[in-house]
């Protein structure tokens, strides 16, 4: 596979009310791009979460995904460590390749 660069995919699932906080953090550490998935639905340690809540995007879960180099992934992880101590949510960091 030519022209593929080793990168880290970072996926963060948080409560919608903290979306602005998280995007500010990403912009502060100069993350150039990210994708936001809204109204997630599923089951986790905190029980079942319903998507598509009427008139209330802040209660729904959102996922922010970005692909960055290893140093930026480490910075994101360090920056969110305190956040996840106080708030529910989860973060996944996986190896990936980008063309």
C-alpha cells in the first residue's frame, strides 16, 4: 500500500452539552479537522442512550472523530484525562493509515 501514512484515529463519545468544550480543545491544540456524529444511540456502562431526542441536542450523545499523528493523539489524551474523571464518556485511540 503505497502513499499511506501511519496515523492515529481518535474517537470521543461525550454528552452533547460538552461538544463546544471539546471542539475548543481540539482547535486550541491545532487539530485541522474532525467529524461530528450527532444523536448516537446504544448501550454502555451507563445504560441505554437514546438518539434523536426532540428539542434537546445537549442530552444526546455525540462522537467526535479525528485522524492525527501520534504526538497529537497523546496531547488529546492528556487534555481529556481530567474531563473523563469528572464526566461520562469514552475515548478510543486506534492505529490507522491515511492516504
